[in-house]
């Protein structure tokens, strides 16, 4: 195959023709990127959230409750005992 000016002006994916292989392409200006995003996307989002919420939320709640309990204990143990300083003048 000879390299000609016509071949050099084509895009990278169109530099060679192979017999027996058919390729189709659609212009980016003709594609609908958000086609049916509202009618199918939002119900799908709600369904996926409903399916996964019971796997994700309980560990977070247990972790937060543990953190709050440990933080309260730390605050309680780090305080000074006022009875130790009653007789100071």
C-alpha cells in the first residue's frame, strides 16, 4: 500500500482498509449522552440505595457509637479529681 496525501490526511483509526471487516461509527454530535437519564437513572439510583443502605449504615452507626463512648470515657478519665485539692490553700 502506498502512502499518499489522501491517506496522510485521514484520522489515525482510518489509515488502512481491511476487506471483510465492517466498522460503523456515530458522530459525537448525534449521540444522546443523557438519554433516559431521568426516567431510568433516578429510579435505578433509588433502588441501588435501598438495596445497599442496610449493608453500609449499621457498621457506621456502630463505629460512631463506639467512638462517642470512648471519647466520653477519655474525657471522664482525663479530668482531675476535685477531692484531691480540697485542702489546698
